[in-house]
C-alpha cells in the first residue's frame, strides 16, 4: 500500500492546499475508497470549460477505485452521522464477507439516518453518491 503524501514528501511547492492538478498527480491506485464529506465535491466549478472537473473525478483519475462525494451543500451534523454509519456498515461487511460493499453500505447508512427524526429530510442524506464500480 502506498502511503499518503506528507508535508515532507510534498516538497517546497507545498502551500498547504491540495489543488485539483496536484490531486491528479497523487498515486492512488491502491485506494479502494475515498470519502469526500464536504459540500459539492461532485459539482464542477462554474467557469466555462471546467463543468465536468470535480474533486471526485480527480480522485478517480488519480486511481481511486470508488469515491463517495456530494452533489450539494451538506449539514455537518447529519454528514457526521451518515459517514459514521457508513463506515460501521463497511466494517461489518468486511468482517462477514471480506468484501468492501461500498454501495450497499452507503444505502444502508442512508436508510439508518433517514429513520432518525433529526435526519429524515433528504437534505441530510440524499446529496451523497458513490462513483465507480458498484458492489
């Protein structure tokens, strides 16, 4: 497994922010799943000719096999609940079947938080999608 780059390995050009073009150069071939939990990670900038350029796509181009990303603005509290549940379901799948189960786990996590009165509104869970091969 290839370790993630660190400040030391990024060199003198490290400004503390990971740009789209820097992301494309990361060696992510061993990355089974990247989870992007902030707003609009699967939405391109509004500049002409870049509409299809998203952070999620950059992870896929760099070699990540699957990416969970958002189509819109997300609630911090609801996202924390969703992603915690998501990883619980992934861990259970891995323990039982030795398979990642990324799509089924995301579906199960959405159903779980949707049943909580605090997170029933689609705003709390519907923006997240899985890109890449399904289970």
